[in-house]
C-alpha cells in the first residue's frame, strides 16, 4: 500500500514492505531504501537527510575489474536487466571479459562508450 | 574429472562452452562462427582442431596466466610430437616459421568476481589451405609436415597438460 504524506507542502509517496531476512524496504518517491532490523547501528535523533539513506544503500555500480578497453556494450540506459545478464565486454590483457549483472535492476547510467579505455575500479554502469 | 563433449559442427566452441560445467572440454570438427579477440573471425574448416575448456572461478589477477599456460601446453605438445620449432607469441598465439598455427582466446565471465573462464584453442592441424587473405600469415601442421596428424591425440595431450598446469593456480 502506498501512503501519501505531505511535509512542508511537498508530497511524498511512501511504500513500506517486508523483505527476506528480516529486512524492511521503504520506497520513497520511487527510490528504494533497505533497512536491516538486525542491524546494531545506533540511530541518533535529529533530522535525516537523503544522503543518510544513500550511505546505507549505496547505488549499485558496475566497476571495471581490470584495465582495458570497452569492446562491446549490450545494454542501454533505462533497460531492465536480470541477474547474470551480459552487459558489456571489456578487452583486457588480450582476453575478452564479459561483465554480467549481479542483480536484477534497471540501468540508470552508462558511463562508458565502445572503444573507451578504462582503468580498474572505474564505474562503467550505474543501476537503480 | 575432465568431461569431453564432441560436436560435428557448431557455431563456436567458446560460445557453446559458456553453458557447461567447469572442466568440460567441447571439441568440434568444424565451426560456423569461430572467433578470436574482438569478434574477429577464426578460419575453422574441417580438418582443424577446435576446442574449448571451461574453468572454474579463479583470482582475477591470475587470469592472464591462463592464456600463457595454454600457449605453453600447445607449443610443448607440438614440439614433443613433431620435428617443428613452435614459437609462443605472447600471450595468445603460437607460430611456426613465422606463421600463426594456433590462436588462444580466453573469455572470462565476471560479476563481483570471476565466475568462470573459457579457454578456446584453434589449432590448424590438418587444414590443407587457407583463403588468400590468410595465406601469408597462417599455416597448419599438415602444411609444415607434409602429412596429416592425429587430432584426437593432440587434443588429449594438450588437455592433459592444461589440467596439470592449471590445477596449480585454480
């Protein structure tokens, strides 16, 4: 069920649901935040900022595992992707490396182009 | 431990291998769409030896070793069995008399870590002739030796060497 709440004149759509492993998912205006009820973190009083949530649920990023060149990109922004789906190939050390998604999701941003050189750790794709 | 799957003709042993368990070898008599790095075509007519080995996950920093060890296994098998002097053009080609006799393509499937790897080997064994654009750069064991060789024996010897070598790092 989606609740609509208004804070200081701005309307927020909030959807709260239970996830596997005792986790709780809060969807706020389309953005998802996962809370772990077993967490031992101390919640301090005070105003919460969006960045507080972000730090607990970082955006999923696909990073280059090796230095190399992007040889092919198989997805585009806004594509829904499934766990295990091939997203791009990175040519490195004369090997072809298929980079696959570790989770279901949606492509938010593709930060590289075919033929582009990348370094280990560079963000290639961001997922929602 | 090694399981061998045989095919008369398939598109590509590397592509097909991605659906098989580690330590499976797929060998084809002919490939429709054999490929090398960056999708380049690998000439794969009947007579040649085309096979792929599926490997379990390994440390990402060991990946390049896979190709090098494979090149070594191929060159050693050629040297041990025939009066030829193979040269490993690091990391992924084997040459005889300056011409390519074997190409190796390692493909890694990577998520957060390496999930598995496929090593593809295209060895020109009994290839009788090459198209004009490859004639200057490619050769085969048959062309070099002026006689046919036993594909099955060569494949098993390379696989056996690979199994022994790779177990030290996987």
